[in-house]
C-alpha cells in the first residue's frame, strides 16, 4: 500500500493534517508521497482526477490502483484504522 498526500502551505486543513500525520507516523510505518498542490496542480488533476478541495489522501494498492480517497480532514484514530486495513492488502 502507498499513500498519496496532497496539500498546500496556505490550506488550513492541510496544516491540521500535518499534525495528525506526525502522530500517526509515530505509531505505524507506510510508504507515502507528498505533493504540493500549487506545484503539481496540473499533474494531480490529470493523474488523480482531483478537484480544488484540500487536503486529499489517496490510498493505493501494490498495483497503484486506488483503494480509497479522503477529501478534507480526518481524525487520527480513523486514519490509523484505514492504514491498518489497507496495509494488509
């Protein structure tokens, strides 16, 4: 499983999620990539079919097929549960 994180420095929800990710990373390991929306907007819209609402979290399986997508903020416990479920796929 790989996690694609999409955010931006001006996004208040992204700032909140940075703190959540810091806590999550203390509890579980996973492969991830972070993309700044302002730098990669065109590529992200084309490759991942995203809109303008941030942050976005995309869970991919080992074949890079999308398993799930979260748009907006998410609580730490819910995020940990999703990671643990998808990590075994």
